[in-house]
C-alpha cells in the first residue's frame, strides 16, 4: 500500500522523537492509499452519485465476540467504509433484508452490492464501536428504536454543537471515545425530538505536526469513523454548518486559531477560494451545507458579503441591525441571507454549565434562545454498557448539560430546531 503524504509526514515527525508514545498513539494511523486498487471495479448499481473510487480498507469487524467471517473485503468509497451488505447481514445473523437504507448510494464492487457502513448498521439495527489503533469495528445491537418525540407547538430555540473536526483525537475531544459519545449525544437529542446544528470544520490543519486532513483526500479508518459520525448526526436531527474551512491560518491549529476577520492574511480571492472549497468538499461527501459560521465570529463586512454569495444562513449577529439578539434577514445581491446569532453565547468550560442554564431560564418570553456548546464538556456524563443480548446502551447523567438544557427548555415551552 502506498502511504499518503500525510502519513509520511507524521511518521517523519515521530521519528524525530519529538512526539512521546502518548502522542504517537493519539495520532492514530493515517495509513491507506488515496489511489484505487486494480481489483476495485466500481460501478453504481443503485442511487445517483458515482463514488469517487474504491480503495480496499484494512478493517476487521467483530460481532458477538467473534470476527465476522466475510470473504468480501471492506472498501473505502469516497472516504466512507463500505461493506458487502448481503454477506455482512448473513454474517451478523440476518438474512433477507427487504429494504436497505441508502442515504449514500450503494455501489457494485467486484460483482457484489456494497452499502455504506452507516446505512448497513442503520438497516440492521447495529451500533458500531470503532477501535482506530486496531482498525476494528465491534458491532453491538443499537438501543431499540423509539419514534422520536413529536415536535409540539413549542417555540424554537437553537443549539450548535461546536468545533466538530477530524483531528485524529489530538485535541482529546474526537478520539474513538469522543466520537462514540458524540453519536450518543446526537441519538439523545434525536430521541427527544430535538434538532440542532453541527459546526463542522471541513479540514483539520495542524502545521506543527505536518497534518492537513482533508476528508475527501485522505481515506483512513479514523476518517471513516469521523464520516460515520457525521452521517449519524445528519441522520438524527443534525444540520451541518461550515465552521470555516480550517478554522486557523499560518501556524495555528484548527479550532484554536482564527481564519478570517481583520487580522486575516488572506486576500479577498483566497477568502472566496476557501468558501468555494468548503462547498466542494461538502458536495464530494454528499452533504448539503447551507449555513456558515466564521471561526470566533471574526469577520469583516467584505467577508460577510462574500459568505453571503455562498451560503443562505450566517450564524452570527447581523451587524447592520439595531435590534441585537434576534434572527435577521438581509438582502445580499439576488438573495436573502438569514443571520442567526447566539445571544446566550456559549458554555466556556464545564464548571459554567449552570450559568448557561440560568441564562436560558432568565431569557424573557418571546426573545431568541440560541447558544453553542462543545459536546466534549459532557464527556464524563456519558457511560456505555452492553447487556446480555449484546445491546449497547448509554446512560446520560442527569447532571449532564444536554439533559439539563432540555429540562429548562421544556419548562419554557421551547424546543430545539433548525431554520426551515
Ligand atoms: Zn470554533
């Protein structure tokens, strides 16, 4: 297998012994090639979009304590893990599936129909747990499907899950455990009938480690799990917001740095290229992205005008308004742009969850309730367990921020929504 440029650079950086063992394991393996192998015959069998290519994936599947016996290898298709779905179902003790979920196009590889792991797991009611170091996926049964609570006559409030980025776990937020907990949080909100925004940074850049992780170019086990997580969230009440392209510039690390605003080194042309690149990446991955959020809300009027050429919704305060803290519509050339601010701001660290809950409680009736939250702040409030039937359940402690937020919102007859 060829190694990507990124992997060579990571290996190189580690060889300098600058990264301790802990960091090396946090970096995970970025192995895999971006070029299709000879034996991958890719043709679309069903669905619309032609997959960009298929690359044989080094991934093992474990079901009920045993390795799933499948002759058909898994593949990366457009960065997602794809499995031969009939063989997969058979190996997991399920045959004769009448209707496969296809949120992503199924495709033919070597004469077999392959589906995305997300679609296959959703169809079969499975909950995967990824082990990036071992490149293994353990399959449990998902908690029983319950119809999400109906959206009532409540008023809308808005929540953004912030800074979601494929960082190989380097930040400590999006390692295997963090990504599984993010899926559980999405599931929790979904089962409570809530909708929410996902502030997604499309490209993770960490110049000090020599990493530029573009999901459309680097096919890897970690990235496949990250895409599984985005697919899961998008399928469970979440709508993607592009949160910059890299959320950094120069030597800064994604999610820490700032990309635009007064201090940006980027020309107007480069700003425009970045906005265009975001939509290209989203399109390649099959995501409809209509909203944009400037990292740290740093923007200039000229940059906002450019953003309005590419996106329908800008997640920040409309600076041209006299009434702060509300949703505003602005004419931008031929189109209307909606500004969606977060008057309650965000939970700055775990100890300040209570302050945010108070702020939401205190919001006057009829005023916008809108905030953002870094999901890892609830990491310690989530715990998984597997029962005797192989069902993986999660418990969300009552002291967790999201359960408390939903309680406060219910008390105010509010529910989380996304703009129509
Ligand atoms: Zn951010």
